[in-house]
């Protein structure tokens, strides 16, 4: 029996372990692909910790939520399987879910960048009626997904992009790299609210990676300062770094053309997602946006899990 190396979640309390597995075999309509690079994203960690809505129901299970793979005909592809797992030398995929990757694309950069970048790409292209020239507030812009959101909004034609986050030096990088205004989120709630109101009162879309109490404050600040109440404001929940719940004021919903919606794996049809991923892979391959990969070999999966990414980098396991 031929075997492959893999990283298996054996317990939701422990990092995945480097193990051997029987080599997978393709069923009808499936194909076996070689895995080249797997990003270790917040969702990847959440799935492996049993905290994500796609976490496996039974263990052991392969870790990894997405991958850059080489198909049997030699072509590269990107796959996102969430809880089904990708951290193995070879995996079985549905060929219909393989997103084509242009020849010569860097697998590690793609694995590092796709997940953070797709969050804002999918939100702006499919969840809201975003048009070139509109203005966007990225709430929680200093992480990888938030930083990519600034670039993606600009790439998709935003007229004005406001970046709000805690880390001053990352905000400076974002300002130098394309944000029109930055707002520092500090423990001083009054100062934060005033700065948000000044910079973002008239935005069309908020891409929110924070949620929780900081979002309650931001909603009050933006809506309270808005002068054109019937101008549509779409507030898109994408990440939950500040908490999973907010108290939403009925007054806020009635007194403004204000919509709250989410964007994620479960909220966009598969065929739409596939189309958008194809365009995004092409944009990343052309160098429109990149997160710096921090590579680890598969054998060091436990070290990879323990590694805390520096701002602007993403752990990537290379196979
Ligand atoms: N729905 C989707 O399609 C989708 C796709 C990708 C990612 N996401 C989600 O987006 C979120 C961010 O992902 P990521 O890849 O950017 O992770 P990341 O690179 O680890 O960045 C997370 C950042 O969040 C910031 N943060 C944490 N707590 C905060 C708070 N209370 N207020 C403001 N900022 C806070 C931190 O920046 P500072 O320390 O600089 O403040 C941190 O760097 C995660 O929840 C992830 O699951 C969603």
C-alpha cells in the first residue's frame, strides 16, 4: 500500500500532527492532485480547533482549508474545501471546483494571499451593489484580510478608501499604499468615534473585520454623523476579531438607508464563487496584491501552528 504524508487534526485542543496516510484514490468524477502550498489562515486554525461551522464532525481529519495544487495534466489550480482538509501530499478533488491558476504563478504567494483577499473581493463583487467611484470604510484594516481589502477596494475602483485599525505603524503603511484616510481605533472611545465620524460619515460600504463592541461604537459614530440619511449604507460583516455579536439599534435601521449583511463561504452560490475566484487568482498572479508567505515544511506543521504571523505575512505550508 502506498502512503503519503499529511497533517491530521487528532484533537481540537492540539495542533495538527505530521502523520502517514494511505494514498487517496479518486472516485467517479474525482481526481487526485498533488498539493503544493496550503495557507494557515484564521479560518484554517478555527476549523482545526473545532470552532468553525465547517469543522470536521469526526477525527482524525486532515487540517487545511485551501490549497494550490498540481492537477494530473500538470496545470496548477486553487481549491478551497474548508473543513474537508488539504494538508496532505495528495488529495482528492472535484475537478469542477478547481480554479485555474496561470502558468508561472507563485504557489506560496497565492496560498498566502487568496484567503485574505477573497473576503473583500467577494463582498464587493457579489454581496453589495458596489460601483466604481463609491467610498469604502475598512473596519479592522491592519490584519491581512483588512489590508487586502484596502487594496481590493482600490483595485475595483473605489473612489475613496478609509482604513480603520489599531496598529499605528500598519495604518501608516496603508496610508502610504493607497488608503485616502486612516483612523486609529484606540481605547479612547470618544476620540475613536470622533475620528470615524470625520473620516467615514458618508461612506457607501463598510467592510467589517472586527464586529463585537468596536463595531457597535463604529456604527453609532458613522450613522450619527451621516448627513444624507437615504443614501444606502451597506455594512458587511466579514470577520469577528472583536467578538461574534453586536447589539443592533432599531432606531439606526429605521433612521437611515442602512443594511447589515454578511459575506462568507455560506452566503455566496458556488458558481458565483468559482467565477469570482478565477478573476481574483488572475489579479493576484498579475501582482495586484500580495501577502508575504512565511513558509514551513509539512513535517514542521506543529511549529507552523505555533508561529504568530508578523503584520503582512501569512504562514504557508509547502509540500
Ligand atoms: N468571511 C470571509 O470570507 C473571510 C475570509 C477571510 C478572513 N475572514 C475573517 O477576517 C478576520 C481577519 O482575518 P485575517 O486573515 O486578516 O487575520 P489576521 O491577519 O490574523 O489579522 C487579524 C487582525 O485583527 C486585528 N484585530 C484583532 N482584534 C481587534 C479588535 N478588537 N479591533 C480591531 N482590530 C482587531 C489585529 O490587528 P491589530 O493588532 O493591528 O489591531 C489582527 O492583526 C478573521 O475573523 C477571519 O476569519 C473572513
